[in-house]
C-alpha cells in the first residue's frame, strides 16, 4: 500500500521518470513517511491501551522479580518476535521506560527488535541458507544481550529526558481516574499526541536524509567499493548503513544483490545490521528521549559490535 502510494504520486500524478534520482528520492520519501507515521501512531496507540490495562508498577515488579539474565532474555525474545523496524521500536522503548523497566534491559529489546524477526529469518534461510541465517540470528542475539549489558554499566537512566518520567507519573495517575473502555481510548490517544507531537519533525528529517541517499547514491557504487573482504570494508559498510532506513526484512533483497556481485558476506551482514538497528531516523527519535551521552554510547556500542560481527563472518567465510 505504501509503495503504491509513493509510485502513484511520483510516477503517475507528477509524471516523473522512474530512472530519475529525484523521482527515486521522492518516491522513497513519500512511501516511508506514510509507512513510518502509520506504524508510529498505531504502535503508540496499542502500547497506550496495553499500559492502561496493566499498570506500570505491575510490569516493573514482574521484571524485578526475575534475575537480570532472565529479564534481559525475555526482552530480547520479545524484540525478536515483533517484526518492527527501528523507528517503530522506539515507541515501545518509551513504553518500557515509562513502565519502570531497567534501561539496560530496555536497550537489549531496542537492539533485538529491528534486527531479528521471524519474516526476516525465513527469507534469510531461503536466500542465504540455513547456516548463514542461524549465524546472523545468533550474532544479533549476542549483540542485543551484550549491548544491553554495556549500556546498563554506564547507568543511562541519568540521561533520560525529564518529560519521559513525567509521562510515567501522569499515566499512573490517569489510570486511577478512569479505567473504562472510553477512558482507556482517551489515554491511548493522549499518548499518541504527546509522543508524536514531540518527535515528528525529527522523523521527517531522518526520512529526508535517507531518501536523498537512496536516490542519489547508486547501488552499483556501493557494490563496487565493498566487493572485497578488506578490513576497512566492514566499518565502511556500517557507516554507509546509517542513513539507509529500512527493516531487516526490507534490506534482505539488497543483501542478496550484493552477495550476487561478490561482496563479502561479513560486509553485507554488517551493512544489514547497521541499516536495521543504527538508522539515522532512530537516532533522531532517540535524541528526543535520551541525551547526547547515552545516544553516543549506544551508537558506539552498536557500531563496534556490527564491525566485529562483520570481521568474524568475513574470516569464517573467506
């Protein structure tokens, strides 16, 4: 539906040529703007309804009643079975924070959610084979587990924006006032207005940056410069993946094309991970939730982790 919308406006209504960089960038911008905002609004609303059913204190107590490794594993499992892109995972991240779940565990969810989902795994098996798919999933789970532990070590709660904690207090108060079906709906709509109202400009900026890259940087250039297993190619792939917004499922056709051109598998997987979990739109959205120190640490942890994974894969399949 979203691709149809982008194609209709760009190629039929405006009459732009399909091979034009301007048209490709505009089609990407229209398609992803519609898709991201539909996902954002839908997921924030659903999370609002869920939070109105289960009080934040109960969620917090449930997680705190379990060992750290178990709570983190549950968060990663939830992230792995929710087929959300990085941008739509952020509202869930905010919901976790508001529920009082430790931020290190919440970061583990945020890493796992865009990187791994059942649709992507099935496609990976069909296109790249079971062994590569299993290694990719294992690497993603490991990055999520260790990455969350590292984030927790830095005590990132001190860098969460004040309004997030205020939303938590206000939400708990409202639950005591009105728990009817209509009241829960009003609460969820309030969540949508609050969160989307704060982040929509950053989302548009991130999508615009990704659209420009999509339209004006040809895939042939990427393949030409990443077709070897040189040490520099993996960190270069991680950097290139940052402005390319997509989810794990959407990036698999690109991975298949790159592998078909002889690009090293570790380089391709590092690019996939970077696109899925280290995208510019996600960073811009997270900036409205956490301050620069936490954001810088989070980005550095992911970039280093993806680089190490890429080097290991290149070594194994050289």
